[in-house]
C-alpha cells in the first residue's frame, strides 16, 4: 500500500480523516517493517508494542493528552482491522 489513505481504506474501510488515535498509531507502527508488523501476521505483540511507542511519542510531542494516550493504549486495534 502506498500512502496513509490507501492504508486506511485497506485496513479499516474508511478515509484517513476518520481514523481514531489508536488506528492512526497502528498504521504508523507498520512503517518500520510492514510485513513483520502486519496485523494479519504472527507478530501481533510486536505490533502492539510499536503502537505503544507511537502513542507515547504522540503524547510526549503534545499531539494527544494523557487521557487520550491511556484510552488508545487499551484499545485492541488489531481486532478492528477488516479482512
């Protein structure tokens, strides 16, 4: 997939502007190694770890607050991915 719009449509069947914080963080997590961290693969714990890293960076840089961080961290984003 090329671009956030294509990834958003492919994984969540919605435009990028409608992504939630947890969904955005998951897609950003895929950038380092897309096939390794694929939500369809076996490395879900590693994907969730990377999602947490992205969320921490978003919080630390002021893009989200502590409450948003905590809520997004607890969401099972992989379960939201469509086949």
